[in-house]
């Protein structure tokens, strides 16, 4: 039962990222909110969630992950319900910040709790179910939220999510006992602040890259703060992340690097192909949505299976196979044209969907099995942060190329240039995922060569 409660929390967190976007036009019309304010509804949630992952993971390992998971679940449920009744856009934006913080608590602790409670021979399956729930939310979220918004109004997207979350909290409160203990050493407040500010700057910079030149300054600030974080971590007596341990644990570091590289090609696919199918090919929004759901649907179906396989076979081989599939999809996408057949587009989406499904659960098994039990929350948080940062990198690449090729012009007026944007973007992603392929099989190659 615990597996499914945690899977529901992962579903809710991903749903509030992917599904809420379709409610924004209706929300803006009712509350007279501008484009920037509506952008903050989405961006602030993602920013708070990604920024607080590492501090939440460190706090969970130092105190009690069960208690923090329950706190995050309750806070997420209450803030979701409250958003449905808020009269102004700025109170909603404030609550989305709270919701993002609650999401960070759940994400940082969820996989760690599964590691504690699932038997060693079934952990891959547990990870697969949880990750499958994330993909299910990303795939069905826009459809579910769109139907609710159309028939009942945007507020019910938030209100309706309260009941299953509240029921899950009751079950977790009864069956998952907390054992809170004070931290044995002071938490790294400075490091937490610096890395949170770095991630927020990177996410906001990437989100507003096409709207303002100041976004480039935010990205530069985010990179500078990330460098400062690493410098502080080297000198701190109790750092947020012990870089010496990370460097010494080559299996852990390798899995995190591959996670970042692979997700660098993830977020851009839905963005680029959504515009391509509608503005270039002329499909309606509903048809484009049905085509794009192919990838997430395959991820949701296959991820639990790949998790079970990771319990029986070497997870690095399964994860490596997934990396190869994603690499193949990026190479195929470099050949996209304005009149490319739908079968070719589907082949790209299928290859990518199968790739991520094969990769995610086994790679999480590698990450979580490569650290001691007292560091599982930080490991889970780092894996999620690499996923988020990979997606941010993906959008930065696309937005920079878009700004040079098209600028502020409408895509429908610059179709050939947009196809060029896609091709160039996927050349970059092919190079990035090729590095991921090399990292995925490097250890096996070195062992066979006797190095």
C-alpha cells in the first residue's frame, strides 16, 4: 500500500506541473491576470520545488524522512484546496510557492522511504511504479485538467485534487510512523540558500528567455551561484552535499551525470513537437495532443516493467539500453522536415518514450543502491535535481536558438526557420545524449579491457 501512496504523491506533484498549464487561460480571464503573472503560476511552482530539493533531502536524512514526507503531503493537499478558493492571482502565486516547497519535501523523501521499506529484490519494481506515476501525470495531466476546466471550471482542478491527497495523508499517518530526531550537526544554511537561489535564477532565466534580455543575466547569475555553492561545499564542515564522497562514489556520480544528460533532451520534445504539429503541419490542438501523449503513455506502461526487470538483471544494462533509444530518437529528429510523414514523427516519439521508460527505474535503482541508508534522501533529491536541471538546460538551448532564428515573429510566418530550429536543437541534444551513451557503458568497457 505504501508504494501506491507514494506513487500518488509523485503523480500529484507532476500533475501540478504538467496539467495546470491548460488552466491558465481560464484563470487569467477570470482574475484579469497578465501573461507574466500567469507565467509565475507555473514557473514559481517548478522553481520552488527544484530549488528546495537538496535542503529537503539533507534535512530528511538528518531528522526523519517519514515525518517530512507526511508534512509535505499534508501541506500539498491543503494548499491545493486553498488555491481553488483564492480571489486574486497573487494569492494563488503565493500558494503555488508553498505547493512547490511541499512538492520538494515529497520528492526528496518518497524514493528514500521506498528504499527503506521495499525488500531488496523488489525495490526496482517499487521505483518503477512510482516513476510510472510521474509519467502518467505528465501524459494525462493536460487532458484531465482540460476536461475538468471545460466542464467545471479551473478551480476544480485544484479542489478535486484535495480528496485523494487527504485520504493518502490519513493512510500514511496511520501506517508510516515518524521518529523525529534533532539534527546532530547544524544544517548548512548558507549552502542551502546559495543553491536554492542558483536553481531559481536558472529556472526563471530559462522561462523568460524569449521575453527579456535580463533573462540572460539571471542564467549567468545562476551559474555563478552554482560555482559559489561548490566552493562553499569544499570548505564547509557539514556541507549540504559532501563533494569528496560524491567524487569517490563513481557509480553514484556516473548515474547522476547520465540523468542530467538524458533529461537535457526531454522537456524540449513536447514544446518543439507541439508547435511543429500545429503551426507547421496544421494539426488541431486535440490531434496534436493525442500524438504527443504516445511517449508519456509508453513511459507510464513500461517504467514499472523495467523496474521489475532491474530486480532480476543488471540495471546498468537496462538503463544503457534506454539511453541508446533516446539517442536514436534525437538523431532521427535531426532529419525532421516541414513535410515529414506522421509515421516518422511517431517513430521519434516512440523511441524516446521507450528509452526513458527503460532508463528511469533502473537508473534510480543504481542511484539509491550506491549510497548508505542515512543518505538516501539526499541521493533521491540529487537525482530529481539532475532531472530538473537537465530540463532547464533543454529549454535554454531551444530558446537561444529560437531567439536567433525567429525572434519575436510568429512561427506560422517562419515555418522553414522553425524546422531549422528543431534540427539544430536536436543536433545539440544528439551530442549530449551521445555522451550519455558513452558514460552508460564506460564501466563495462573498462572492465573488459582490464583498465
